[in-house]
C-alpha cells in the first residue's frame, strides 16, 4: 500500500472543507490575490482522497468485501492529511527527548504587529520563532536562574478558533537542563520556570530589535516606513503576554500533548456544523458557533497557509540537530534512573501508525473481521496531481 493512501478518520457529521473548496474555490481565486502556496492548497484540498489522485481497491480474501482507497494529497494545510503525518513525526522523535517534566510556554505577537506580519509573513514568522527560543535559552543559561541548557520544541500557529490571524508560538520546554560542563542535569523549580514578566520583556526586546533592524535594512514591506517605525517604537513600553502552563510529567505524556499542536491546521472537518450554498457554520469555543459566507470562510482559512518551505516545527538547545549526537545523549545518560521511554518501532509502517492513532486495523476486513485485505486493483489518477 502506498503511504498517504488511507481512509479518513471518523467524521460523524460527514461535512468536509473540500466540499466548500470545490464549490467556491474558483470564486475566491478570482476575487482575491492568492499566493502560489494558497492556490496549491486549494487545489490539493479539492482533490484529496478522490479518484482524481488515483488509488487502489482492497479486497478481502475470505468474504470478497471490496473497498476503494484513494490517495491523499499530503499537503500540510489539508485537514485530512495531518493525523498520519503527526503520528509519523512522533514516531521519529521518540528517541530525541529526555524523560523529565515539561513546561508549555506560549509567546504571542501583539495585535499592533499583526498587519506587519501579514505583509512580511516569512520574515516575521521566523523572527517570532527565533525570539521565543532565544528568550528561553538566554534565561536558562543565566547562572542566576538555572545555569543550564534547556531542550525546546517550538510550533508556530497563526489562528484563533474563529480563524482570525493571531500568530503565536507554542514551546514545549524541559523542566531543567544540562549544565555547561555537561556533568549534571539541573532541574527547574517545581511548578516554576521563569517569571512571566521577565519572559515577556526579553521576548519583546528581541522581536522589536529584529523588526527595527529589518526595517533599517529595507527588508520589511511597508507602505509607510516612518509610521511603521513609530508603531514598533511605541511597543517598547507595552507589556507583552507570555503564558506558562504548569509542568506535565514524562516523555510519553509529552508526545500525547505535542500531538495537539504539531500538525494541527486552522480548522478540522470535525468542527464543521453545517454547510449551505450561502453559509458555513463551525464551532469556535465554549460551545459557541460562527457562521460565515463560504468566500469569507475560505479567505480566513487561507490566511493560515504558510510560505513555501517554511519550517513551522523547530528544535533548540538540547533538541537542536547539532546536539542530537553530542549533548542530548549525555543528558539521557544522566537521567538513566528515570522510567524508560516507550520505544515503538523506529520505522513503523503507515498502517501500524494509523492503528496506533485510531485503533483501527486497516489490514483486517471490516465485514467478516477475520480475513486480511489485499490490494488487488490499482488505478492511476485521472489527471495531474496537485503541483
């Protein structure tokens, strides 16, 4: 079976964002100036798991049951394609952590800077992620605070539950770190990482310094650089919000937690409530719903399509690529008395990952529940796949 060719996870409502894209995507393309990545996302979502991408038929060797399975588009903005990608990512990361408690820290870009971010998405997103990691690493290395190297995994999100533009970075941070001499693991204070006011002030300084430098070098797109400079300067006196959640325990819980953030897209099919010719209604939070026109719904959805090639999951400190074969193994040895991390197969098949994620064995016949399904018929896609 080809990876990425699998049934969707259960969606009781049966509603699908792809239905909206197929019905109204052409109108949105005419009315809005879309980036290449946004146009590609629309095309991919429209044909994902349809005959347009080809597929195969699974046939039961016992009872003769047959089930078509169409290929996935594998676009990272497609809501149908993220669960398996998430499971595969977690499968690969299991050996690159330390089994300690973790903090969840969220850094948010202030509302006043969101127009600048919209016009300079790649540059501002990269600055936001870099500033968040540097803030944590700087405070972690400070001998007056922890005096150790933290492990950090950061994930960029750009949305609210109402699909509005709201860039923020979720950081999962070790509750402790490896000392500079690499001889000790120094734990953080229980239920305490760093003061939120200190985190906010340092993060603010790093983001504003980066924006001012980019503006001075002419790297920021702005219709009025003078007004932009004033807006940036005014934010030096404004408190910046940083959220820190109390620590949760162990690497196994870490991956359950990370699963909520790593491969999430702005809206899943499960949150759709109704679709008509003129409206789309979806759940926001606290039991509330929001109704938009299909065109406005797609406009908001496309706000969260990332620039091509942008890396939205980044690892710093002990989890950085350059530390994977040096500092990280030392930290893991120092923590050898901790309960071992569950070690799944290092390269699980996609069907194994799907079963771990959903509890569904795709190789077993769903009708007789005894025999094995075999791929019997392949059929090519009807046209060109999404570019």
